[in-house]
C-alpha cells in the first residue's frame, strides 16, 4: 500500500485526504482570543471617548454660561446706578427698575452665581477686592464696612467677580 492509499485509509476510505493532527486549532483559538481582545479594547476606547465627550460638553456649557453671565453684569450694574440716582423716590419707574434688577439678580443666582453684597463680614481676599480702607472705631479691623460693587458667584471656581468693598483698618 502506498502513502497515498494510507491517507485514505485513515479516513475510512471515504475518498478525501486525511486531516493532519489539527495544528491549526490552537492558531484559530489564538486568533479568536486576539480578536476578542481587540474588540474589548475598542469597546473600552469607545466608552472612554463617550465619557470624555460628556465631560467636554459639560465644560463647554459651563464656559458658555459664565460668558453670558459676565456679559450681563454691566446691565445689572447700570440698573443699580439708575436706582441709586433715583434715590428714595416713590415712583413707578423706580419700582420697575428695582423689579428688573431683582429679576436679573435672581437669574444670575439660578445660573449658579449668587450675589454677595454683605457688610459687617470679615474681609476675605477671595470674595472681596479692597477699594479703600476707612477708620471706623465701631467695627473690628478687617471688616467690610461698605460694598461699592456687589460680587457674584462663589470662589474660586464659580466666581464671576469679587465684590469691591471698603474695609475698616486697625486703629493706631
């Protein structure tokens, strides 16, 4: 019997050549494992890209919110000046100006930038810009005596601007 005949005998004589001892099977398993690994890495990369995009989108939305609020501050400041110049007049126009100012301040607060115009509080360099110092023996040194321009937001990350204030100084 020849080698060719033996090959057919190994398969029961069905007329096709015998398969070798399957050396490809471990290679197929290795390829499957490699493809599965690449697939899992691609899924992880996609998940990371999705999370990064969500973070960037939130950051961009916050930056745009901040930009719009900064653009509104001069409008609020001008409303404040108009109300200040009107004094204590009991005028419907002044009441309307106050209502618009209060609405603008409420809007800024709803967007995450609350107004800070407190007097009698300790000076905080993160919240206040000193516009000047005054002698006032009735208050502790380093206390905010007058707010010249209100601040908006909370330091350090969510502050549009610090309040401009007058601070009491130590008596000598």
